[in-house]
């Protein structure tokens, strides 16, 4: 479905779910957003702001609170083509890699490491580094992304201007880059393992994978 959007808010507090919902609340004309939330405190905030169950006020948001079975998560990720991943920061980027692996068109933050996984040919980049960039997640010395409602609006409107064929083409590019990165990683790990099995680090074998 290349007309609906998906946002899976897992356990991380850095997913910018609040900003996404605030943007959707201002645009009842936008397509459907499928939103799944796990954290109880985030669910409480959402339901305070936008209502709960029969009192839910956002007609173009399919919202549910609670854990999502793996089969349902896989179904949603594969069925919906437009994934919203505007993270403040990512450790490994597994969330974005899942979206890349299914060939989704991804909206994410224009800050590393998010924009190292998605570029302007395979997705839509929004936001900028936070001015207080040294305040980072845990021990990761990386800037936080600052993404506000206007950034989400700009990114979603940019996607809506694309034809379905263009969205599909960008999704295919995302998957192709995922497969390329995956092959690179597996080859690098194979070279490292071979070197370790020989009881020495063979720099000449590892050189292609060193930055």
C-alpha cells in the first residue's frame, strides 16, 4: 500500500512519535497513518491529547497501544510502503534497516547515522542537528536530530507529491542499498574471522573494509 504511512513506536524514547501525531492532527486531509505504540507512558500522553478508544479524535490515524505480535509487525511492515522513522538518534539503526529490507520509502532524519542509511534517492530527509549536539544518547558521541512539526509536514507533503511509481522506485533503491550494505558487512566479518582463525590480524585482507 503506497498511500498509507506506518510508524512503529517501540521502546526507544527517541522515535519522535509525539511530533508525528501533532503533525497528523493538523492535517485531517492526509492519508491514513497506522500507529502502533508499546510504551504505557506514551500511550497515556496520546490518549490524553487525542482521546481513547471510542473518544479517539484523529480519523486518519489507526492507533493501537500494546505489544505487537511478530507476525502482525511483519505484515504491517511489508504491507505499508511509506515508513516514518524520524529518529532523534539510532544506535545501530535496526528500525530503519527493517524498513529498508522490505523496500519501503522512508522518511527519516537528516543527521547521522540515519542519513547514512537513507539518502535523497531512497527516502526523504528532514530536520537538522540539535544545537546542543553534545547532549547525546548514552555513550554514543553523536548529535541528536531536531525534528519538529514543520519538518514532518514538509517531508510528508514531499512524499504526497510523488507518484506511486516514484515511491516504489525509491523503495526499491532503499532495499538495494540494504542488500549492498548487508553483503559488505558479511564480507567484512568473514575476512575478520579468517584472520582471527589464523591467529593473526591480516591487515591486507581487512584493508578494503577499513575506513
